[in-house]
């Protein structure tokens, strides 16, 4: 049988001495804790000015959700897009927060359930909507309609802008940010005006290659009967119609000629032209060669550092 000894007075004294020593050491090591407490007290008094809590991460100019509508089986394209966008985030000091997300409808195949799950575990950048995969039967509506419940809520974490992009377009994020910084944060409909020859953003709609709306319009689309009743049709055209019928999108901006279709091999219509230095985005990058040529023109690999491991590139 184990017997616990009663604490004699000497043990108690030692215990108190130990505690006192610990307290002294704590004050020596963390002297600022006392200041922190007085700061908190100051913060509560109404006359004080706010104390910035985290000076290391400055507040972004704005928050943009860049939703790339793609298909579950486009593994290789997602790999490339993750590369080009994560490199941009690393190479440039982006002043805005840009969250790139891949958007598709419910998975339908056994291999997808495992392979897409792996991607989600590694990258957490996939949004699976409750819809069946389709081009023109409401996928874009399902995208917008899902966003307020996924990302809504108040202030701090809400997006300012939401983009819908194809998976064959490359955005230069610094240029996009520079351009969006000049835009109103409300009632904004921003993109490449259709038809190709038009420069009038109020006439028709923005090409589905990649367009941006402000968050208030996302909330409106998600709740409007006008949108809910008219989900079928070419998605970019329908978005234009919803906004037109709803009297929305008072602020419109046409990104021509900084957005354009890839010239294959020369400009084939009024939507395409030669590469240009002021490029915000190049579209119709349908294969790796087109990606390579566009990225090369835009000097994306200029940052490649010399290394013993690179024999020839
Ligand atoms: C997904 O959509 C189907 C068909 O519209 C509906 O029956 C189901 O309840 C939805 N599931 C969720 C989780 O919302
Ligand atoms: C949407 O459809 C419903 C059912 O058909 C109809 O009652 C309603 O008036 C329509 N709303 C609009 C704005 O067209
Ligand atoms: C790419 O780099 C070259 C050489 O430095 C420069 O002349 C050109 O303007 C750059 N192109 C772009 C799109 O920045």
C-alpha cells in the first residue's frame, strides 16, 4: 500500500520560495507583459487612439476572389495555373489579397474522388459546387449564388471583388491590381467588352474569358429572382442580361486592349491582337505552347537564377 506523506511546514516554505522565484524570473524574461496590460487598459478608454495590432501584415488594398471555372479532370491545367499564380505572389509584392480558387460542379468519377481529394488536402484551393457539370446551364449562377454563404459575413474577411475566369486565361496580377485599385468598389462590372469590335461597356456584356464584379453585385445575383429565373444560356451573356434587367452595374470598365485573345498565329479576329507591354490578361491559351509563348513574352522566367544544376534551358 502506497502512503502519501503529509506536507510538513518545510515543504510548504520551499513551495512558496519556488513560486516567488518563478514570478521574479517571469518578470525579468517578459517585462513587456505589464506594459501590454496597461495598453489594453488604455484601449478600453474611449479617448485613446487605436493601437495597430499587427504591423507586419499591412491591410491589403482590397481582397479579390479569382474563381477559375474548370473541370475536375483538368489536373495538368490546374498544376500550371497554381505554378504561375503562386510564382506571381512570390515574385511581386502584391498590395492586394488575391485568392485563386478552382471551381467545378460535383465529382462524378471514382478517380476524381481520390485525386481531387489529394489536391484539396495539399492546396485547399478548390470549390465544389452543388451542380452537374455544364457549360451554359447555370454553373456561373451556381458559383455566384454560393459565395455569400461561403464568404459573406461582416467586413474584415469579405471579398471586395469577385472574378469569374476561364482556365485558359493568364492574368498578370500586379497589372490587374493596379487597374482594380482605380475602380469603384460598388456596382462594378469590369472586363473585356463583347462584341469584339465594341468599346462600349454599356451595350452588351463582358466576355467570359475573365470578368470582375464588386461584392454587392455578387450578393444581388445570389438573391435576385431575375438571375434565378434565367440561369440558362451563354454564361457571360446571361450575367450581362441580369445586370441589365436589374438596372445594375452602373460602374463599368472596358479592359481593352490590355486584355485580348492569343494571336494564333496572327490575330484572327477583332478580339485578338499581338502581345502588348500593358497586358493585364491573355486569353485562349489552349495548349502548353501558347502558355509558353505568352509567358515568355511577358518575361515570366526572367527571375530564373543561374545554377550548376541547369545545363541548358
Ligand atoms: C444539391 O442539389 C440537389 C439537387 O438540386 C439537392 O437535392 C440537394 O439537397 C443539394 N445538396 C446540398 C448539400 O445542398
Ligand atoms: C420568376 O419566376 C417565378 C415563377 O415562374 C415568377 O413567379 C416570378 O415572377 C419570376 N420573377 C421575375 C423577376 O421574373
Ligand atoms: C521583357 O524584357 C525585355 C528586356 O528587358 C524588355 O525590353 C520588355 O519590355 C519586357 N517585356 C515586358 C512585357 O515587360
